[in-house]
C-alpha cells in the first residue's frame, strides 16, 4: 500500500467552521494547499496556497507527491470536482477524501426537490447545449455555472431553445454569508448583482427532444447525405445502443447516427472523408450538445479504423466494397454488432454476398409516404433500402 500524502477536502461557503476535525487537521498539517482563490481565502491558506493553473491541470499536485498536500474542492470533490480528475493518476492508498454537502444537495434542500429525480449538470466549463437532450416538460435540472453573468446567458439560451416559460431559481453561495436564492423565469429573467459561486435550478416548461430513435431530419445540418428518419430508427434499433458503448460510424455523412447514439448514452467515432460533411457533423454534435461524446475523424475510413478504440457496434454508412468489408470484419473482435445499409444495386449485391458467406440478418425496407397526385393523393415510394446486420 502506498502512503497517504494527499487529502482531498470538500469545502463549503462557511469555510473552516463547516469542516470536521479530520479535515481541519489535514489543512493545518499541509505543506501545500491547492484550490481556487475563493477556497484558499476561506481556509486562510496564506503562503502555503497554490491556485489551480488556467487551463486546469493536475500536474502541479502530482509534482508534490510525497509531501503533505491538500486539495480543496467545492462540496463533494467527486461530483464535477477535482477528485475525479486526480484519480487516473493515483494509486489506492495515496489519498483520502473528506467530502462536504454538494451544491446540488444544498440546492435541493432549499427547493424541496428530490435529488434522485433531478438532473445535475456541471456547466461551468461546458456549453448550455448539454441541456438539449435533457430538457422536457416538467423535468428538473440543477446546473453549476461559471460566473455571475452565466445565469442571464442561460435564460437567453432557454428562450431560444423553446423553454422560455421555464421557472428558474438562482442560487448563490449556498451555505455561506453571501447566500442568495431568487426565483424568476427564463423569459422574464430579471436578477442582477449575481456573484459566484452560482447554480441555477430549472423547472422546465417546453417540448424537448423525443428519446425514440429517429429524430426529424430537419434538426440536422446536412447536404442531403443523411440516413433518413424511418431508416435511421430501424438502423439504431439494429445497432442496439447501450449506455457507455462505443460506435464506429464509417462514412458518417451528416453524423445523424452518431449523434443519436450519443444522445442514448454512448460514445461515437464518426469517420468522414468530405470536408463539408465533416463541418456538418461538427455542427450537429455542437447543436445537440454531444461534442464531448462524439469524436470526428476526417479521412477515408479504411485508413482510420486501425487507430480507433475497440467498438461495441459499427455502422457502415458509405464507402464500402468487398475488399474493404473483408478487411473491416477481419479487424473486429467477436461480439461486435455490425450494420450496413444499401440503396444501390451494387451495394445490395455486396450485402447479399455477405449474408450468404457470414450469416446475420437481411432486411429490405420499403417506405412510401402520402403525396399529392393532381387533386387526389397517392403513395410515393422512397428508394428501397437493404439492411444487413450481424453480431460477429
């Protein structure tokens, strides 16, 4: 077992007065104390204090390994705090954590909200678009924000996103002498003089994104190269997304498959060779708030896949032929789910051959929508799509 040299301490706005004996003793014995300027002032760190570098980096803490070191974090260090950032670099037994009530817990206690039924997000260093896949009528969200200007900016974003009727509560410096709790709304936001640290609670009023696979095509930036909504729904069903799984989206087009996979809790690597389509993928990832889950690779996918992390599922959206598919299938480990759609006779022939040699499932998708025919209506058929899917 390594010797404990690092204490990760959760700190409230009441500073040392709100800490237990063990936390105060660790701070008193520390040679070096890391934290934000506010944290360091609250505990009177003095000459021992070290402010976090900008941009944030844990390297200065690790450089002190072997000395008596304290890291201060707001509330719970492992809920959008420094604790999680440090863990990949530490061995068991090197550290001890002493959490305090999180801002989320304090906010829920002020509002009377069940915390287990509330979405908690850290948006102090993330775009508001992270809310896109969360918001729906009646949903409750508590967001940590970066500074006093952010609540007004959040309210403006909510209005633009169609949630202007949402009830907001601005929660400033909870648990300390500067605590302030003010109720308002997104469309009627009128709170001034807000100071950090600040959180905003949202009781959403508006229509959010459907969580069924197959979002409307119009939501995506596209040059027309997009898996259309009904086929996308069937494709996602065949890919069978599960939280935390990794998708390869090869020949990604607009990235619609990758975006919806990420909205369902997975991570995606979208590979696309054409520059304008790469721009669309990046725009879609940003608008839907999944840019942290979707990695875009520009290039021809046979040249890219060898450097990607192991997938749980693979969607081949374009650029396939017999040689490329043979090389891809040889690269993939057992258990990976593979789905490919075809609309041309040549790509259909490839899928028939793969089905004959490899097995799996083969499905033809024929879709028609009602349209005008003079003064009457008729069924207007889309091109049929053949889908091959297999678990290797």
